[in-house]
């Protein structure tokens, strides 16, 4: 067993080697010629007004100008070429896995619930970060959780990505308060000449835990075609995936079911008996994604565009029992968990967006972007319970999200008082969005037949609407000083809230809130290769529909939650020092964040009910403060060796939570905020002996996380725990010819076994071959 000090040393070793290598490289540096951009941030040497532009990346095609103004604080980018050379990319979210301080909770290949965690917020915070694809929000701000709240990654495939920008913090007035954790912008490619790609990817996971031993395969086929015909440019893509997952859950019990054998003794995350009876969530999914992007140049400076994406998923989950009865036959031991882990699911989602943008390279530019995301069909049905042996009840439950949707509209303009490339740029915009949740669950006569509905079992529905005005001014005060000031005013409304369970129906009251969020960033180019940036921002995050209108039940008793949740009020600050090397960069960031009225799911009491229950409520104040070191260097010691990495430490503390109630008499005050590890580290080494070959070894480390506010979950390596982990990945890419490339890799090379509530993937082999026409 590894000791904590050993794991920390292993996690820090690659970055320490990188730092020492850069010191050696620095002695040979030509400080007058720093790189234009770096993976740790924006250009270090630029002093001209061009610094107002977004990070420069090398890309094929002719992408339109960005809708939002340049981000004033820390920004990191990764290109498609880097992704191809270093990552075993099966799904779109894999492309961002080595960005500094970023973790995406991907449980299995084809996962529909991968939540983005940032340096100061964890995997339960889907609404505290934003993800965009070509100015289209794919963040599901319908909830703030690990299920329906996850970004809709299925709307884009790895083959479509041109580059990814990660923007750290809420320092741009162009984004809502959900950006407190950060903003990820995925930009897809649109070549000028006809290009067709065909990509076949295969993955195989070997899994061995408790009584489950097996191999779980994924097969994915992607085809894209793009090009330009005069004023019309277009991109279409299609991909399908057939995937089998390892167990995502385990069925546990505080005792051994009577008359059975096969129970595996175990504990839960707080040290109580939780014997393992079997495995659940053995999920087989068949997904299809069809998407298109069409742009028409109305004039040389005015472009209209339309995006459409269709995603479908057909899945079945089954359970595996470890129990046998007295006759040696398999049995479920009447444990209800086997029923809830057996289900079928059908999902059809449609995303559309339209835009009108100008690129005059003159005094004025503007854009209008309108988007809509719709759950056309999203149904899951399962048996109500279990009977003797391995039989289920004939009746069941059918849950649906059909009708859940959101729409957004953004109108923004840019004024350059001193002309294009001048020292002054003013941006302003208007934003509107509406998020609608529809989540009824019905009783069914025959659980395999979702159309055999008899009555309503439960329901949660409602909508939120936000309108916003924002203004941002970027001004080159002097050759070495760039100031960015801005503010965002928002009005929010929650309405049509409805909860139903059993015989109780509650129509929730309408709620309103508003507020102003100022922003400021000041950048000083201290020397040709040194840059110091200070940023401060306030932000508001309004409650999501899911947080407002969730159902709370204890046994057979239903209690309607109080929907009067207050918005989170966040004050963030960052001081970043960047240094450009001749062939690399290094950045040190100090960050601090205080959040009042933080919306966190916790245990407390409800009026007229004697037993504490769990639901979302406002925590008075939490604080996240930490330090991040990120570095990158090419041609380290030998030609072709590239090293990059990051180390992040966060002191995340609950300062005040008087609403927390514990039957054990514990407190949340002074405890670590759930789901935020103190330490996180990433290191990537890529060696390119020739232009055709790239060999990569990467490591990712995360420290212990708590999932309880009082930090009582101290039992590791059990189902439900949030373990520390150190995972290594290997990747080999080979450009066989100008049109044909192949890659082979292994994720979790050392077969680390760990839980982040779910058992995470063990050693997985990934192979891909890509053909370009």
C-alpha cells in the first residue's frame, strides 16, 4: 500500500523534473523572442492592442471571429494536434483531461454524466462552470448535480474539435455567475477545402472487483465531411458508439439476507456495515450523434450561421447478484437495489442555434446568437421491486424528462474608439435565457412496457428565467499596462414550480432576485518575458430548477422543500505571474474565493418532521483559497521532448453553516468543503523522435475528497467513498501517411482501483485509426 507521502512525492516528481529542466533551458533563452502563446496563459510579451484578442492557435480553416470579448485573466488552450498526439480520446470530454486544475468525472466510455470540476469547485458543481461549443452553451443549467446537470458532451465528437480554451474564474462580464469555476470553450473546425475523415476507435477495459470479473468493450465510428463552396462553408458529422460499462454501483446491505450465501463483508464510507450483495449499473448503450454547421458569407464582413445537433441513446442496465439460496440458485435476497439497477433508457435530444456576426475589422462589430436545446424524449423505466429468487415485480416506474429544455439569446457589440488594433475596446451585450424542467414519474402495470401507465407517482417541474445587461472596457493605459473593467446586471425569476408525491401536490410560489456584479483586471508587462495580472470579480449564481423543486422523501413520507433559496454571492480574486521561456512558459497563480449562501445539498430538518433529511439549502459562507503552478517546455534536454504539468493546492473551508444538523452532534463549521481535493496534479511528457511519431506518458493525481459537510466519511476504497488516486496513461500516435494515422494507448496503466462514489474504470486499452480524404 502506498503511503500518502509516497503518493504526493510521485505526483510532484514530474513537475519537479520539468521545473529543473526549464532552469537549464533558461540559460540558453533568447528573451527577445518569446512564443506568441503558451499553454499556461496568454502571450507574455505582447504590449500592443492586439493583446485584446483571444489566444492564438494554429488551425486549419477560416473560423469566424469570436462572439465574446477576449478573456482578461488566466486562459489555457489545447489544439487538435496536441489532442491527437497525447490523448486516448474516445469521447469529447477526454480532449480536456490534461488541462491544469481541470477534472472531468467520466465514469465509463460513453458516460452521459461527466461533470466538469475546476480548481475551486468539485464534481457536485455542474452549475458552477460553463461549457460552450462554438458559442452554443451545452452546460445543463437545469440542475447542479452529477446526473441531469452534466454538460451535453454528446453533441460534439473529438474529431470535430479545432481547439479548446479554458478560462479560469468569473472575470469577464460577458459570462454569467455560473462562470465562478471557469468557462470551457470548445471550437470546432471548418476547413476551406473539402475534407472527409473516417475514424474507428476501439476500447477494452479489464475489470476485477468484489465478485465481478470481466472485459468491457466500446466500439466507436466517426465520419465527418466539411468544405467550402463560394460563400457557403459547411461541416457535417456522424458518429455511433456501442459501449459496455463496468459496474457503476454495488448493491449493499447492513446485514446478510436470510437464507442466502455469497455476501461479501464490507463497510460504507462512514465505517458502517455495508455488505456487498451484487453489482449494478452494468450498462450497455448505443449512441448516435448527427450534427451540422453551415455558414454563409452575406458580405465579406457579415456572416450568418446555423448549427444543428441530434443525439440519441438507447441503453439497458442490468444487475449481477453474488447471492445464492439454499439450493445453490442465484437470488436477489429481496434487496430492492437490484430492481433500481435494472432499467432501460431511451433518449433523443435536439440542439439548434443560429447566429449573425460581423467582422469588419473597423470601429464597430456585433453578433446575435440564439440557441435552443430540447429533450425530445428522455424516458427510463424499471421494476418497482424484487420478488423471490431473481424475479421482479410485474409493475414498475417510468420516469421522464421529455419536455425539459432551455433557450438562450445573446446580442453583443464591440466599439473601438481608436480603430481596429487601437488601444481601447468597449464591449456590451444583452442576455436572456429560460430553463424548463419537466420530470414526472408514472406507475406502470408492466415495467417493461413504459406505455402501460396507470397513474402519476411523483413529479417535479418549473422554470427559471434570467435577463442580463453587461458592459466591459479593455483599455491599454500605457505600453506596459492593460486594464479591463466591466459589470453585469441580472434579473432572475423562478416560476411554475410544482411538486407531487403520493397524494400530496404543492404549487410553489414565484421567486425573484437581481444583482450587479462588477469585474476588474489589471495586467502589467513587467519585462519582455514577465507578466503580472491581478483580477477581482463579484458574481451571482442563481438557483437552478432542480435545486428549487427537488423532491424530499424519507421512507414513505414526502415533504415539499422550501423553494426560497437565495442566490450564491461570490467574491473571487486571482494574482497570476507568468514568465515566457524561449520554448515554453511557467505560471504561478494565487486565487481566493468567498461564497456566501452557497447552495449545497446537506442534512437538516424540515418543519413538523422529527427526523433530519437531505436537501439543498444555503450555507452561510465557504472559502476556497489556493495556489496553482503550471508549466510547459519544449525540447527539454533533447530535441523533441515536451514536458507540461500543473500542481494545485486548495484550502476549501466551510466558514459558517448554522443550518447543518447531525444526529451525531458533529458540525460543518471549519470542515473541508465536499468534493474539493486539497491537492491535484497533472504531468504530461511527449517525445517526438520524428514528425511521424509521438510517444506520451501522462499522470493525474487527486487527493482525498469528502462528500459530507462534517467530513465524517473517512473509510476509503469502498463503494460511495471519494478516494485519492494516482493514474497514469500512455499514448502512441503514428502518422502512417499524409492521409492515414493510427494511435494506441492505455488509460490507467497501473490498474489503480479507486472510487469516486462509483467504481472508476480500471486498465483500459484504446486503439484508433483515422483516414483523411
